[in-house]
């Protein structure tokens, strides 16, 4: 059963490297019964080749496909593409604290 969310149905968890984005996003997705979209899982190809560097348009296409539903929680920060997708999110959040 889905829980009503006061933060919206399309949440983007942002933050610095190792700040806890994935952990927070995973917990939110479970609590809200929403699909989790990990940008790192979409971006990184075998051999640690990133679509953000080699094919940013393909990365954007894959993100659009992963976020076409009405509800989801996205984890990840990709500066090059964040502006283009900002209008999709009902809420942007980040973990408090994190590693220095």
C-alpha cells in the first residue's frame, strides 16, 4: 500500500560524492513505495565508461525513460544534465551532513 507523501511523487536526492544520496533515496523509495532510479547505474558502462562523457544524449534518453512514470525517487547528481530535468521533480532533497 502506498503511503501519502507530503514531499511529492517525483523526488530527486542530490548531494556531494559519498554524502548518502543513494542511502536516503533507497529509504525514501521503500517508505513511499516508489521506484528507485540510480543515475550511476544508468550512467556507468563496463570498464567505468560514463555516458555523461561519451554520449550525454543517450544518458538523457535513458533518464527520460526511467522517469516517465508518475512517481519515483532519483538518486544522483550530474551537473551537465540536472538543469534539463529540473522541471520533472516535485521535490529536490539532500542528505544532512555527509562526509567532509
